[in-house]
C-alpha cells in the first residue's frame, strides 16, 4: 500500500475502531460498576450524628442486624428523586436505614430532611468525604446492603427507583434476614 493510500485508510480504521468501542460502552449498565467491597467487611468509621453531633455512630453499632447505608446530600438532585423511595422502604420497617450525609452543610441537610421527611433511622455527617472514599462512593446517591456480620453484600449505584426497591433491594434484604 502506498503512503498516499495509508494516509486515508489509517484514520478511517481508527475511526471505525473508536465507533465500535463507544457502541460497546453504550450498551453497558452504569449501575453495574463492580465494587471491591462486596463480600468484604464494611469499612469502619465513627461519625457524628446529624441530629445530635455529640453522639457518634459506627457500623459496629449495627452488628447482628441487616442494614442499609444510603449515601445522600441535600445538594444532590438525584437524591431528591430517590428520597420518596427511601421513605417507602422506611415505612415497611424491615431494615434500619442509616444515612451517610456526604460533603454537605449540616444545616442544609437538617432542613432538607425537615422539608421532605426523614426515612433514616439516623444520619451521620461525612463532612469531608473521607468515609465516602473508604466506601468507594463514585457519586451520590449510592446504597449499600450490609449483613448481620458487617459484610457488604450489595451496592446499588444511582437513585433507587420503585422497581429497584421492589425487585432488587427488598428481595436481597429479605434473603439476608432469612439466612
């Protein structure tokens, strides 16, 4: 092949390769990002409670219980969409829900919960986001399911919708509670 022809075929080949890679990427589900925490003990932390900063919470406090950690923030638009679903889960009283308020101003978070309702058994304040980093949070909202032994069993990325609640989270919660 002459260099003149190569000059046209090489960019065309690169273009076709990029189109194929992008097409494959678009078929992937962004909620299926693997988490290295699945099957591992929940990362330890001790944070002040949003409702009472003089009181601390640690995942060790939940030992012996199946529980949910929901990472949220008042500045998060997707969290607002998810909030009604978290209230539906809380109303069923099948599992404690701990809120991890992520990189938020405590006053804004408290006002948000007062306005929209509070589905959380408690919320703790991750003011600098370090706990979120330890938990592998890519962005809010994210929801983790932790078993009785304190092992992370599932991670839901993005806002939990009604279908995700009824078809994914609740069955997984019930399965862990039965085991």
